[in-house]
């Protein structure tokens, strides 16, 4: 009845979505639903609606022409504004090199489908955003080759990419590109320009394209300024081999609008990406809204500044709660989450122990946060805690965490 | 550089889109651009903006919750309204059986991908909407088996489907489903309930699913009332094997919004379709708008009644111009176009002669209308003329047609 290609997709559904909707159906509220789920699993920026609301609710000067068939890779008007927006502080972007589609997921699917035939592979350093498994492989038929760190290194670097890709090729796998999330999701780290250049050099040496998922580009609140791979990698690597994905979900706080962008300077890739955009276009109604949003420079600057300040404050508050609770974590520089170290509360250093702790946190604590396994983290015991929601919810999440962890019989002493 | 799967897609680009954008870049206007293209090739209903404008331009009571992640197969609110809307005059529809995605194209791609593995086939009576070639096969890897009429019959009927599918199977092809456009695009005919039941019986006998593309459901302005395959085919065929595609482009006059709907009552198909919807979701901003639009019953009834009256008037005017110009056509009952008979002006009864006439009309006449070849019509010389634009443009189109045709040296006398 159902095709094999669809059956494979059903089997590969990521856990992220399911937990999100269970938690959202019964959300914590200190007054009305104190026993509800605290959702620190979903990477949404809920700190910026006061700035967005007036723009989204306003009357719109839409005309008849705005609801007609438009180019299916995005209107000229929106692509022009996105080009301006993304080029801040870097080289100019040609709007013709942008493909606007219904979500960063669609943009990732498209670049994977354009670069890979079924069975061909993309290398991805671990840990990585878990939904990449579906986004990059679900429809394209590509597969992911995880890049672990080299012995002794804390994280995979360019040398690790070279090592993994050479091994994969020796084993007969065709590897087409390296995929980075930059800033890093889930670690919340900003890649240094030297790191990006090293990855780019590795790509050049290995004859790989580079795909950079930069959906958190404007969510950097500490550390060095964010640098796009489009600027940093071009030089060591042919600019036509650098493909950047961006979207309105994180930087503009509009995840429900499902608007993603692919930037590519390779003419054939661009033609093919436009063809695939035919299957995932964005409503011209929403494109009109986003064009207006980005066209107002004063608003955009103010929004990004305020958003960055609020992200920093939210992060500081959450980090404070964790420190006070005696829960270690890895300091973050960007994004919506804290990579939280619950290794000390596992019954054993095993994936199964991590799964059991996650289950206990979800069921007993009614806390929705995601375990490292979702992000292919090689070492069990790390969890991604998203803090960009109302401060009472974050405080409640850490209080519950402390409560559930306090009940543990631990084999490993907390540090 | 570019994958084989993407290269195949680029090679198969339909001519429709290209001609549309060339013509739209330089549009006819009796005052400001009298030498521009007259566009009677694009199936848009441009007669209803006065009713839509106030709704689309109004302030929106969107809340923070409306821009968060939502179910990727459509919000509960929109699916409930669409279920109500589509069930008018027929059996109730469960909103859980609806999958809302970014366009009818995406909905067609999804049902083809769920029912077919690459190489498997869908049977489609000719002529058929040309973009089905891309929509149903471009990403799914399925292929289409055209169903020609049986000898002596004007159009393919259920017996023709049986004949074609049996032949295809004898030749080793796995055929999974029959695809109908209902009302028929490009012919503008409303299938009678007896015809739909006969197609459904053929599907049951052949072990086929039935996919009905009903995007013109509410564009029937003459002849009998439209009956959905969801109602007519259920009985002769297991209702779980009837899958209906609908969208806001034609019936609501909102093609740029790219919102399509798949209705299926087969649980596994539904699960798989939801997974595929993950790659082609609709902006919650636009979903909010459409929910409000359909929730206002008074407005909907008034809109559909007025739209139908305007379609009938537009058709009558265009038919009058053609008759006055001595150009024969096939009477239509639904849709935006007239199937126009230019056989008498071909230099020969060949596809090449049709192509040359099309080129002459486009280049000398600057008329954008589509030749029968785009719709896989077996007999050369038919063209689809869309009349649902401003009356002066339609009058100009027929005047130019007459002018270009009058210049012809014809091998066949006009009838």
C-alpha cells in the first residue's frame, strides 16, 4: 500500500518533534497549570514577541499582484531584502544566488538532493543537530557520515574531517560535502575564522563542497563576532563550493513561518535548487510580510540588538540557576540552549543509562529537554536545555531537574 | 557537481512556467503598453480580487502562539475549516485526514511518493494538465502512463483505463493508481457521477488507488453540479483508496499563497504523507489568514456565488469573441479556460506544425497561450485559452489571434 521510500521516512521520524508536541499539549504555567510540562526542549526564541507582534498584526498593503503566481524560489523583493540582511558586515550577496523555500529543512533537503545521489554521503562533525538526519537524507537518499573528534581532542576539527572522509572513501563511500552548523547547534559555540578556514582547506584538499547551516547567525551574544562561512571559507575553498542555509526561525524568532534560504554561487547548483524549490514554495502573503520587516533598517537593527541582549540575559539567568543547583554545563556563546552535563547522574556511562535518565526527567519531572543521543554525541550524559522562554519556566525546569537528580541513586558522584 | 536526480529534474522543466514569466515581464495594457504580451496562458482567476483584497489587507489578530512551531501538516484550526469547506454537499471530512502543504503541487508529489516507488506508474487520461509530469514524477521517481481514448471514443473512459493498464502491466510496468483532474483541466468538463463511478469500478477491478485533483471544484459554472470523487467513487471503490487533492489557488483565487491539501482516509498513507509534509509546510501566518477566510460562512458563500457568476460571464464573453472571429472551440462547464480548436490553421496535422503555430502566436502575436502538446493531447492543433482576466485583455487576445491566423497560408481550410 505504502511505497518503500515513504516507509523508510516514517521509520526515521526524529524524537524531537514527538516530545515537543506532547509537552506543548500540557504546558506548565505557575498559576494555571503548575504540574504541566516545562518545555526546555524546543529551540524557540520566545523573548521577542513584543517586538514582532505589532508588525505581524498590522494592516498590510497587499495588492492583487502580490497573490498571483510568483517565482517559486522567492519573490525578487524578498530575495533583495534577504541579500541585504545576510550581507551585513560581509561581502555583498547577489539576490539571484538566493533560493527562498518553506523552511531551513527544505533548504537543507534541496542542497543535499542537488549535491548527492542516493547512497552518496555528507560528513557531519558530532555532536550535530539531530533533525539533520531527516533534513539531509529523508528525501535526498543521501546518508550522513558522522565525524568524531580525533583521540585526545575535545571536538572534531579539520584534521578529524580529513581522517573520517579518507576512511569512508577507503571503505567505498562517495562523500560529497562537509556540513557544519555555525554557530554550533547544540553546543552554542561560534566557530573562529581560523577554524572555518581550516575546515575550508580540508574541503579543498578532499574535493568536498561545504554546507554551512547558519540559522543562528544573529543569535551570537558572547565571544567573538559571528563570521559567515560564505566569507571565511571563500579563499581556501572555491566560493562556488560554499553553500549557506539560513532562515527566519531563529534569528527573527518566527519558527512557525517556515521560511528558509539557500545561498549558492554555483550556477548549476542554483538552477537545480530552483527546480526543487518548485515543490516547497513560500506563500507570497508571508513573503510580503518578511520583505517589509527586513526593509525597515531601523527596526531590524533595534530588533537584533535587543534580541542579542535578551539572549545574553536569558543565558546568564539559566547558567546561574544551574550553577546554584550544582549542575555543570558547557559555557555557550550563541543560540538558545545550554549543553548541560548530567554525566554525574547516570547509573552507568552508557547510552541506555542516558535514555533512562531522559525518560525519568520527562515522566517524573515532566521536563522536556533533549538527550545527547539525539545529537549523536559520542559520550552519554549530556542534555540540551533551551532557556529562551519565560524566566519562570526556566527556573522551574532547573528546580525540577535538581529535584529529580536529587532522588537518584548515582553510581558516579556528581561533579 | 550536480547529482543525477537533480539533473533529471532540470531537464524536465515544464514550458508553462517559462512562458508565463516572459509574458508577465512585459504585460499588455491597452493604454500604457499596447504592444505587451497578452497573457491567456496562465490559469489564474483575476476576477475576484475586489472580494479578497479587504480580507488580505486587514489587520490580523495574530498572537505569539501563532508563530511558534505548529504541526507541519497544517494547524488544527485550518484543517478544521478546510474540512468544513470541502464537505459542503457531501459526506463529512475528518480534519485528521487532511494534510496541508505548500501547494497542490506538493500535495500531488506527496501522494505520488507515498503510493509509488521509483519506476512504478500512475495512469492519466489524456489530455491532462501538463505540470502533472513534474508534480507527480519529479521527486517521487514515479512515471506516468498516458491513457488514450479507445478507437472511436472522443475521450478516455473507464474502458480505456482498463485497456491501457492491462497493456502496461503485460509490458512489466507496476501501475499503482489512476489520476483524474476533476473538473477536467484543460477541457473544463465536469465528470458526471456515473463516469466517476465507472472509473472507480475500473480502479477496484484493476487493484488501483484513485487520485483526484479537484483544484477546480468550485469553479463549475455550467452543466451539472460538481461531485467529488471522495463521494462518487466511494462505494465502487474502498474509500481508503480514494485520495483527493485540493488547494486555494483556483477556487479561492489565491495562487501565490501556494496552499494545497491532500485528503486521504488510509491510515498508513496519512502517516507517510504527514512525514513528507515536513519538507513542504505552510507559514502559520498564512494559515491564520486562510482559517479566518473560511470561518466566515457568509463571506465564503457570497464569494463562491459571485465567483461562479463572474466565471460564467467571462466564459460567455470569450466564447462570443471566438465565435465572432470564426475560431471553433469545445464548450466548457468549469475552470478558467477554453479548449480552442486551431487545427484548421496548422500547416500539417503534426506536432511540429502545432509547435510552429504556437511560436508564431507567441512571437508575432505576443499572445501567451498553451498548445495541446503541453497537455499531451494526442491530436495536434488544440490550444488552451484562459479567459479569467480583464475583459479587454481577452478581447485583445482574440483580435490578435484572428490577425495572426488571418496571415496564415493554411493547408487545411478553417472550419
